[in-house]
């Protein structure tokens, strides 16, 4: 049954990354804590102890303790951060000083050994169970105290942890600070980790790569005369700018950009607490191809791509690209350009500027064998130009993202239906047209698509193994990223981030196969996107949260164990209602909950999109979605704001250099 199958995968997840069952997830949500699980194996040697007894006004409190990552007994015995992080699975926990409130709350002679040092603890649970919860429980025993007491929060924010870089070789550890989050919908307080200056981002999409569904101002004039998608090419799902054949297409694009790039947009982002803008760009915004040439692909696609290049030369777009950087700089925002459309398309979606058919499996960035061809070479040239732009505007440019949303078919149980639909669509138009499937299956399998579909259905319904597949698509993507990094580093400094995106189900593959090292590739950060498109819509808040259950655990596993930092560079409020006055879904609580989880498990997130006709896809320009007002200013602010000093440049104490020496963890 589905229930038994879900239970099986919950057990598998637990063994892999300490995940929890659906029931445990729901129970934890009721108590205001995501991620609490009953330990499957009791390992006292790697369990952080509760904080020592607090001031006299409160008695000692016995609380549950954090679940450790299974490690050999005594593995995490190092006495410095550097030595600790060389041990796989070990993390370094420390208390920053000075801390004026620590003596009040923790006593003059706090035994740091209990909550600091080198351990295999779960850092997410550490911040809540070992740091915040004992303080909160003691606070509740005093009628004059609340869990949002500035002194209490200040103490929590003095506890930090570092995650190692494995074989990545980056000399800068991934560091996080414990903090306090207050759920505005329930009032529950939770201890959580987050980065010191977490990314609070907005996508400024639909400008240089227009997407019809966003329905931005000027859309009708831009697409005037372009037939509906169903009348253009067989099976296309949306009108695309590659179908604008009018002689004035360049003038149309200029008017559209003028109408949609405004200084007030960036000032509003800043006012609402955002600090970074992701800027989708296309290859035709960055490079020109010789007259008459297009990316490689079938003749019908080449003819449509030619329309993109005829709009205006790449240098023509620089006027508006520079406007984005200037407006962002004036508002105090950073910009992260991303290659949203690669030559030939990295999928068949309209977000590439050219909807190629009834399935995203139709694309031409990679040949069927996955080897780098001419389209990859052109994409690398575009990345080089994007990196040159970033280096020129390094005062405001955070870094660059090398590719948006490569075709992501995966055999995970949660995504099998999407893959099955792709196969069904490709059966109708010809399997040879679907590059995504050619990179996933061998020729014999593609000759029997009905058998493939049956095997996928059996895998999901009968708990059987899915049909064999190959990872050519990700091997090709990794090789492409390696070439793109090399081209970008020619212009960008070693520490400026280069961001590599892939979907949540593929993060586990990258943990084992990325192999991008700091000495050779510089500062590499990963990104992923969080989307669900349930049918029917998920209208209950708890169900909407549960839809992200598995992907949040993938994100957590990658953050703790990959050696790379990660961000969520797209997510949205979609598929919970129509967004009109009759839509009662609590979008504010949902947005707040997502930000809370993304901040725990990554360096931050960027919502799609700044604006749209549809509130759920453009909840920044119009904060009203359905009956909800999304209070971004509050969501983006620290949950508890007070005058306590923030520690932007943390001094990490260790046995050799510490104003408040740590005691070596005892062998047990």
C-alpha cells in the first residue's frame, strides 16, 4: 500500500540522513518544531547534554537531546576546529565571547564541555534542543520572562557551529549561528541555525527572458500577432518570444524592457527587507552568433531561435542590464545573474525563451551521447560574458549562477509520474525527439516505451525496482559546469561565488560526484529549486508543508554532508488557490514557514517572482495573495530584534587560541 511504501522510504531516509516519518513530521509541526525525530539508535557518546543548571530563580530541566549522526565511538575527539572538520561527519560547536548575558543565564562557571567542542551532533536539533529549549523552559518558570527576552536570544546567538568541507579543500568552513524563530501564526518559539547574513532574495524574472504566464505589463504588445501556442507548433504549451517574427520585434522588446525595469522596484525590495536580486539572462542577451547561424538543433527549432537573435544585438541589452545593476546598487542590493536560457535549451520549457513542445524532455544543449558539442561551447562563451559583467560590477555582483533548471527527470518515487508523462508525450511525437529520455535510457528501452511506462507504474504501486537507467544527463551537466567554471574564473576572483543549480532529487548524486575543489575551481556553491504542482491544489496549510517534506530532508543532507554550501534560488507560493478574494489559504504563514526552513538548511532563498498578474507568482510587488497579506518586512527581519551586538566577524575559539578555553571532550 502507499502507506507501507511511504513507511519504507521513511526508514531508508532515516538511515541516510536522519529523516523522519510522516507522522513524526506532523507531530513535530504541532509542537512548533520541524525535524524532531525519535532516535533509532541510542548513542550516548555522541549526544550533546542539556545546558548546565541556570540561575537560582529556576530549577534544572531535563529535556530530550539531539540525535547524533552514527559515527564510530570516539571519532570526534579533535580539540580545534581545523582538526575537527577534517573528520567526516564531525562538526565544531563553540560559544563566541564576550557575552555579557551568558553569565546571567548560564552562571559564572559554565561547563562548556557539555555543549561545545567536536561532535557528530545534528546541528539543527542542537540549536533548539541543547541551547534554546533549556533556556526557554527556565524562562517560562519566571513570570517576568518570555521566550523572546532579548537577553535569552542574545545568549542563543552566541552559540555557533561549523560544518566541514570534506575533500572540497575550501579553507573557509561553512559556519552557522543559532537563533530564535517565532512562528507568527502559532506564537511558538523555536531555536534554529542560520547564516550570519542570510540571503533574502527576489527573482527579477520575465524581463530578458519573457514568460507569457507571468503576464507582465506590455505582454500583449510584445506578443501581438503571435498565434496561440496550440496553433504554432505541434504540442507547444505557451507562446514564446522565439515566435515573434514581426520586423519591429526589437522595438517591441525595448518598449517591454522600459516598461518592466523600474528603480522603484528595487527600492521596494529593499524596504521589504530583501538583500539580493537574481537576474535571469539568456545567451542572446550576452553573445552574438555570426549572421545566419543559430545553435545546433532540428530545422524547425533553428528557425525559431533565429528570431531571438534578430531582435537586437547582445550589446543592445546592456543598457537595461546596467540599469538593473545601477538600481540595485542605489538601493543597497546585490545582484546574481543566472544563465536562464542556454543555446539549444537546457529543457523544453518556456522559461528558456522557446517552448519546444509538449514535454520538457525536448532540448538540445547536449547531444544524445552527452558529449560536449557546439551548443555547450556557445553556452560557455555566454557564461564568460556573464562573468565579465560580474567582475566589472563586483561592487554589487554577488556571483553568477551557471544554468537554470536543467531537465531533471528522476526515478525517485515522488517524481515517477512526471517521468511517465514525459514518456507518454514522447510516444506521440517520436521518442527520437526527446533528448532528456535519450540521456536517461538506452536505445533498446526507448524502442519499448510502453514497457518503460509499465515498469514505472509497477515500481510505484508494487514497490518494485524502477527500470535501469544511466546518469549521462548529470555527467554531461557536470562536464558543462567544469567548462563554465573555467571560463568564469578567467574574469572572477577565486572567492567570488559560482553557483551550480540542480533539482532536489539529484543533490545526492552531486554529493558523490561533484568533485569541484577550491584550489582548482574556487568558491563553489550549489542551488536548488522548490516547486510542487499538485492536482488538485493543496489548500490545507499542513498538507502544503508536508509536500516539501522529502525535499527538505534532501536539502538538509546536502548541507550537512556535501562539503558545499547551498541556497534555494527559486521557490513560489503557487498551487494553493486562485489568489482572489475567495482564496483563504494562509500565504503569509506558508511564506514564513518556508523561509524558516530554508534559513535552517541553506544560506537563504530567492522567491519567484517580483511581480506577476497572479499574486502567488508575484507576491512582492503586490503583497496581497488571496485573503492574505504577506508581511515580507517581518518575515525578512530577524525573528527577535534587539540591541545586542551582532557578531559579523566571529572569532572561533579552540584549544590553542581562546579567550574562553574549551575543555577537551572526554573519551567515553
